[in-house]
C-alpha cells in the first residue's frame, strides 16, 4: 500500500518479487498531501501515479483519503483540509476513469465523506459539514456524471455505527461499492469497536494489519481474525472463508467491472 511518490518504487519491487502474494496499490495519503500540488491533475506526480496504475493493471489506488486532525509533526500545525480534499478527489476521479478499487483513510471527518459520497451517488451536493465548518468542499456539480470507482474500502474504520448505516443507505448501486476493514492494532483502541463490527453486513467486512512492518503482518492478521470472529460469533474457519470471499469480491469488481457497469 503506497502512501506517497517516495515509496511507490518499493511497492513495484514487492509486486515483482512476490507476484502471487502482493496486490500493488499506489496513492497519496492525506498525511503527505501537503507535499503534492493540487492545482491540476495533469502534472507530476499525478502523471506518474497514472503510469504506475496502467503499468500494473491489477493495482488498486491507495492509501488515499482525508484527515481533519493530521498535523505536521515538526510544526504541530494542521495540514490544510481543502488541499487534502482536492488531492483525494483527483485520485477518486482517476479511480473512476481507470475502474480501480480504492482504499480510503478517513479520520474525524466522516460527515464530509458522507456528503461527498452522496454527491457521487446522485443524492445531493457536497457542502460544509456542521461539525467541520472550516472544511469547505466544492459544491459545483460536474457537467456530466463522473465515472465512479467500482469499490471503496474504508480502512481501520473509526466512524460510528450510525455512520455505517448512513453510508450503506446511500442509493444502490453506490452503497454496494462500500466495504469496511478493521485492524486489531487501531480499532481496539476504542471501546466501540465491537458495535462498529456488528453494524457491518457480513459480506462487507474485511481485516487488515494497518502496520508498516511486514514481519508483524501475519500475527496482526491473526489477532484481527479473532477480533472479528468473536464479535460476529463465527468460528475462526468461518471468519477466514467469509473474509476471503469479501476481499475477492472487492478486488473482482475492479478487475471485471462488477457494480461499475450498473452506474
């Protein structure tokens, strides 16, 4: 999972070394959005991103997203949200045009994300969230309906159970595009993690490590399986089979068209 141009070559190398085990993903994470121009999608690094995606036809786009509390660790100043959002939309547009799944990071701005998704789903226009009044979103509707990414993974999901319901209540087929992933390392920090897992339909739930050290991934995935199986009341074997089927569905939509053919 790439997060910025500096690590995309590492993703390429891993995919070449382990082609049967690695699904490459390239993206610009909101923590690094301040290093990227947001004025036009026809300049670097957007052209490089598109080149990597076209060179790797099974690649997904991620990790991308928005984060209202992300700060520059050297200055302790928050990164400009509007800049993050512009870069996020550039990448969502690219995902729609190329028909690629996306992996989305969202922290304490789920209302803004819901408004944006509602706009994509044809249910409304983006506007300033009541909770995030300083976070403006371009409300100008596109001249034509944009192509939409076939599937959306909201990773280490930290929104409320009610937000899960709201996202899944968006018009079909858009709502069918959304999957929710959980990690033991991040999600168990909140006492509400079980309520979130319970709110996700069985066919939309995924598990991840959310770690940067590959040597720790297997153990983290095992802990994630136990976490989800315990909340859902599944055996570990059942959890493995369900999650395996869900991730195959998430990736298959991008490779075969899936729901993207419906709207």
